[in-house]
């Protein structure tokens, strides 16, 4: 997952946690709700100015917003493979052999 997606998901989480709609947060920051939607979905490129506006509107410092976004992304990583779900007799691919 790229930085835009990680930060965007966290902005959405903060917004929803504060009970704000996209329109309400967008008005507070001076951006359109369409742009905010793209940002939250990891599609929009955003500037530091936009990030600062969002952090102010959400009541979080920029550095904390970014750090927590990446800290929370660990919970979005791929699940661990449990040994009980692996078939022991399954054939294994060997590299370099035909």
C-alpha cells in the first residue's frame, strides 16, 4: 500500500471518529468533498498545505497524523499464515528445475 492510501485511510478514520461527513471536513479545510473522497481513497495527490489544513480541522498535529497513519497501517498488513492451515504433503515448487 502506498503513502497516499495509508494517509487517506487514516484521515477517513479520524473524520469518522469525530462524526464528520466528508462535506463538513471539506468545508473546514477549504477543499471540495470530491477531492477529500479521492484523498481518503488514496487516489488524490495532496500537498503539505492540504495535509496541514486537514490536521488542524481534525485537531491533530501533522507529524502525529502521519506517524499514526503509518502505525495503524500495520494492522492492515497481510494476515500471518498459521501452520495448521498448511498441507504438509503439498508439492513444493523448486526453483531452477524444469
